[in-house]
C-alpha cells in the first residue's frame, strides 16, 4: 500500500452503512468513527473526506443489539450511484438475522454490484455470503463463528486467524473491533498512510494491525475447543517451546499415548496436526516477545524454538505476511 493514493476525488466519498434490527453497535460505530476522524484529517489538508450515511430497508429508528437506537435513511430507492463503499456490520444474533432478512440480503446482492467496494464487519460476513459475494473467496469473521461459516458455505475459504481479508473489491473482517482495523486499511488505501496514521493516533489504536495478525491467543483457541484432554499438554508446550525436539513422539509421551493414537486424536479434537500446533504456539510466543521485550531477533528465534532467524522469518511470512522485524516496528510497545 503506497503512502500517496492513486486517485483523489473532488467530492467526499460516500460510505453507506447498512443497519437492521439487532445490528451490533460497535460493529456499526467503530468503523464510522474512523471515517469521521479521517474526514477531519482530510479537511485540514483542504481535501475531501467522507460522507457517512446509515440506511435500513424502511428507514427510521433501528434498535441495536445493545438496546440503543440509530436513525436511518430508507435503502429502498436509495441513489446508489452516489455511493463509493457499502459496509455491512454484524450482529450477535446473526443466524436469526439471516433467517429473517431475505429482502435485505437481496438488496445487498443487487446493490453491491453498483459500488466500488463492499465490506463486512464481524458476522456481517454471513450477510455477504448469503448475498453470493464470497463464492470461491477467502473471508474472515469472528473467530467463534468460523466453523459455522465454513459449514454453511463450503465454497468459502474461511480464514480463522486474520483480522481482515481483501478479495478483489470485497473486504471482510473479524470480530467487532476488527472493523476499526478494516476501516483504517480502507482509509489508507483512499487517503494515504499519513492520514491513516493521524486517525490511528487520534483514536489511540494501532496503525494498523496487519490483516494477517492473529485474532486471539492460540492457547485460548485450543482451550475453547472440545480439547480439554490436551489442556495440560498445551500448558506444558507453552513452557517448553525452546526445546529442540517437539515432534509427535515427545508430545505423545507427555500425554502417555502412542504417537499414532495421539496424532489421530489431536487432529480430531483441535483441528490441527501436532506439528502445525507447535509452529503456531512458537509463532504466538515470538509475537509476544517482539511486542513486549527488547530481545533481538536471533535471541527470540532461539528462545521460541525456531532455531534461527531465517526459519522464524519464513514462518512469519507464511502465516502473517510480514517479517519479524516489520512486525516489531508496527506492534512494539
């Protein structure tokens, strides 16, 4: 992403947010606040920013999941030729929303083709999927709903880890506050890095959590699955990542199981092979040290069990699309 945008319109870009009963409040307002702050920053430069509009099918007051109401314009008959970006927030009751929102889903399907880009926040990904926008694409959503998204839409490549994902002109993001990261990325694409940095400073957030930065702790993820049988193993693993040999035999020995039975059961319960789990645990430990410590890259690679800097760099690139050194520059405290 370049510091200077390729195209700067003469008038503000219109961002249309879609609201509906039980929409998530932060899903809606987090991204709106980013575009509001970006507009302030652009006006300081005598440049157009964003016009932010919120619409619902019938217009009027819409109650959010948290109980507050927002005022909306009617989407039916809306002048979509004026809209640059369509953003669909999620809901904690998204499965019920999907079942009751056939008309809204048809509206999204018809009108997403008339805008430059379409994005979703959190479980809003389900509405884009129902509208047919994610067929054969990679997509993100709240980590707790990844399995449900994949089961409901087998053609979608569900990204369990990413904060946000861009596929052509469709953007999807992970849970709730990740909508802020998504909006910052959109602002950077439109207005340049300097403006996005100013917005991030005003909102006191990172610019920006990489689209590949993991949503949550791997240890928390492992514990949240039906994998209690491996809780002790995961705690042991977190404390012994620097050991040179963490192969299947060593892990199986910790569980008092045969390597073959251990591998089968571990994959069944956690969804990952033992080797992949060790790699992700090491990656997470390295991320924390890059964020919170002053150890050099070589020390971190050895302490986390990568052995050398090059192997750690390859792992970071494969999972996060960023080098350890660049990760530290972005996220070090």
